């Protein structure tokens, strides 16, 4: 197989807790809790589930001072960097930073004057806390919309750079930018333009993407297209549902582009009339039984003798279906035949032996 590695655009490297965003740092996967942040135990429980699923960074909505106060206890109980999502009220940003948050999401132009922007920038700089500027297609300022005749990529980029300039005027440069739209072509155009105009790290996403099925497709197209061009330093798949689904989708997007190597890469065929085994059930059961494995393995589950042996040979371990039985391959070599009724258990055992 040839080398088709993606060349990432060089961006600034910005600290977030013990990790980094941008530069040569790995692309990080984010999610956002859908609990009430003031419900400390419920929020911690959800974050721990997200940590187990592979979440790198977690964001919380901070709507009031009670939620900001809760940040301290939540932060002490989790392992991954914590981001406070704040709109309009600069005092919430100050309180969250006092409580040990790792990053702030706030748009400086919306918090009421440069004196407030300076207060936020000063505390963030003192504590080594980055700030994410998040412009959504629904939040572009009216004067910019009038100038461009509606919401456009140029207008979204101008809005984000305006907010960034307020922080730059305070000598603050640990900035991450996101410019999400619910429309995929607008999202692509906005991030491409921003990537040309700035070297700030970019947080990718398609906002309000939708339910798990449609939202995953929309996000995969939008985020995947940009990552394939080398654009993007951190991602969030925004889904209406359990945030665990966002992490699972994000991991698969990165793995599909070979931007993340941990965990099993599954290859399985869509099945056709040539298939003589119950491959759909076999593939689902094998994937479920191996979901805890984070080894870097390529696993092929193929249904017939046409494409199956070739794909299985290119994998670390694989099966190719016959009539009521399968051939087991390891590192390109045929090992043995396994009857259909024993294939799940025996195959899972073989994978675990390899680890």
C-alpha cells in the first residue's frame, strides 16, 4: 500500500491543561456535556463516561454564577481539560478561571467594552488559559451581514478576526478559532478562508448537525473534507443525542483519514448475493466484543472468496467467508478454517492473543 499521509497546515501550538492544540500536536476530539452544569455529580458522571469513550477535551455551558462555582469541584474529579462555554457575561469567565478551568470559550466583542476584555485577557494570560473564539452562522453581527448581503464565509471570517483583534490588542495570543455553520458548503468555505488568513489553531465542526444518523454524515463530510486538506487541529461532532456518540464518530473520522492510530480499524464488506455466512451479525458481534481494545490493529471481516482474501491479507488479522465457514488470515497467511457457529468467539480470542 502506498503512503497517502495528510500534510497538516502549520498552526500555532497553544497549551490547554497538560495538552496542546495546533502545531505538531495530535488532533484532539471534543464534546460538550448536556447535563445542567450546576448538577455537579451528574456532570462528573457524564464526563467520566466520555473520558472512557476517548474524549480529549470537554466543554460545559456556564449560564450563571452557580454553574461557574461548580467548575472547581467538577475540575477536581475529572482527568481531561475542561472548557467553560460563556456568552456575554465576562464575570463568569473570571470566576471559571479562578476555579481552575483549562480554556474559555467567549467572544470578546460581546462582553461590553475593552476594560472587560482586558480583565479577561489579563487573567487568562496570568494563568496560561487559552481562549476560543466561536463564530456561528447564526451569531454574525448585523453590520457585517448588511455589508456582505447575509451570512457569508467572508463575513464569518471577518467577525472571528475582529474578536481576535480585541485580544491581540491586550497582547493575548493563545487563541483558538471556530467558524461553524449548519450548512456544510458554508462551513467548508469559511474554514478554508480562515486557514489562508490566520495561523491560529482551528476547532472544526458543523454546528447543529442534527440527530445521530444525519448529523454523523453531515459532520463526517464537513470535518473530513477539511481534515483531508490539512485544515483543523481539534474537532467536535455536534449531535442531538448522547454525547458518547459524538466521540465515537470523531474517532472514526480521524481513523478513516489515518490521523489517529489507536484502536482497531474495522474493514467489513457490505455483503452481496455471494455471501454464504451471516456476516452482518458476525461483524456486529465482533465489533461489540472488541470495543474495549485500543491496540493499533487492522481487522478485516469479509463475506466471500472474491474480495475477501485480498482484503484479509492486507489486514493484521481477518476472515473471509466460505460456505458455512470462514478462512482465518493473520499477517497475510491463511491459518485455518473456522465453522460459522464458532467464528465470533474464536476470532475474538485470536485478536486478543495478538494484543
